[in-house]
């Protein structure tokens, strides 16, 4: 059964902003099946996750599910409302300058009485359900501590999202890149499980807190299982679904099928997998995920598209300087690949300044 509720999470003088929270809850819950939390569009310009959620709901119609699935499209409605001309300024809070996806609460770096989770408290949790309750209580403890002077607007939204995700055993955070292919971030202890998502490119990150939703949700469980010396079955990923500022229903259906099939494998959906093309999984460690920065200001032409391979020494970008046309030899600065690699994403604009991150690539990758 699908239900919807709204929760106010922000407001301006022009009105309020609410999360629309959709929940699919079976009549008979299978306690052995993992609960699922999926959110999209934390960054205002990253729209495609909303389409994937819609298409997933279409696929789930009349299907038997074994556990609760929580779906939150447009998880940051304030960010999607901040427009500059036709462009959505949605990656950073325009007031504080903070990246919207780096504001989650690290329970292990707080002070006592402000949301800190201690090793002793983890030891006292005899079950996963006990630990979920502890996480939720610590979010409320953080709120109570800051009640007198108020909570930073970024934290207010993201502790709400963190609390909503705290009941889940699987968390999928749907994003997009500037101009990108489809790839997934996952912690190293889940490298083999990442293949079940059927993404062509897989970025393996350390099992540490880094401020994003995937890390904020899996890191407490890394600590829990370290202390209890038990197997960690909690799964949390960031799924990058192509390029920002774009909605594509055909691609959204393909994304939804991958998520549907993954949930079938996990026992959340009681059905057969849907036939779809199978991708060969390519893996890259975070230390080998390299950013190219503009050596000069200018106008960049990208010679490789996201998902394409390049060879060492190959020209992957050209930087044009249209203010030097009287000296033809200075008009173009070629940017050559220092190693073999795969383009994963690049900046959406060709107008770049010196030091700007213009392209990101897998290097030293494996299949």
C-alpha cells in the first residue's frame, strides 16, 4: 500500500518547503527482508533520480514486497527553487556556500550530549533494531542541544533526512554529475555487492565518514559491526544517473529496472528480475579517481565523452584562448592524458577559469 505524507523542512518569506515522503508498506512484513530508503535530488540541478523513483513506483505496482520501502523525490525543494536564468544553482547553499551533500551528522565526532555515539552505547545495543533506535535518539539529542539558539538551516534539513533513513537496511542516494555517465559510489566492504546494481562504473571508497548521505548512513554500521565483531550487511550507495538539469524517461526506466532487480536479489521484492542488458563492472579505488583542473582560464572543448576510454598521451581536451588570435600558436592549449583512463564526468560549461575542476576519470581501474 502506497501512502504519502508531507513534512515541512524549510521556509522563506515566500512560503514553506516540504518533503513529500512516499512509503510502500506490505500487509505482512517479512522480518528477514531489508527495509529500503531511496532519496533523490539533494542537489537542486540533479533531477534524473526523480524520474527513476517514478519509474520504480510504476514497476512496483501490484508487485509483492516483503518490507517497507521509503521514497523521497526532490529531497531538497529549496535547492531546486534557486534559479539563475535557466540554470539551477543547486549544488551549494547560496547563503552559506556549503555543499548540500556534505552536511550530514557524524555521530562519532560530536561532543557528549550533542549527538555523540560512544563505543559503550554501541556495545549495549543487542540487536540491529536497538542500534536504529539509538541513531534516531541521537538525532533528537542533537536537536535538543541546539534548540535554545536554533539549528543551522543546512543541518536542519539533513538531520531530518538522516533520521528518515535511520530505519533502513539499504540506502540509495540518487544523484547526477555535471555531464556524466552512470556510476556508483560504494564502500570497499561492499565491492562484490555493488555488481548487483548493474552499473558499468563503480567507485570504491574507504568505509569512512565524509559528509555525504551514503557515508553518513553506512559509517555507523561499520562501527557497530566492528565492535560486535559481526558481519556487516548494511548497504548504502550513491547512484550517479547521468547528467544534471536533464529528465529522461527512457533512461529513467532503465535505471528503475536496475534498482528493481537489485531489490529482487535482496529479497525486498518477491518477483522475477526484469530482463535488461548486463553491464560489465569496472572498478576504481577512490585514490585512483583523478580530477583534471584547468591550467589556464579559457574555453574548453572535450574530446572524450563520459564512459569513453583514453590512452596515455592522447589529447582529451583543448583549451581555447580567443583573446590571443593574433598569435595562432597560443590560441589552443592541448590537455594530454598522463595515464590510461576512462572519462566519468566533466563540467557542464566550456567557460572555465584557472584551477577549475573540469573533468574526472578512472585510472588504474579493474574489471
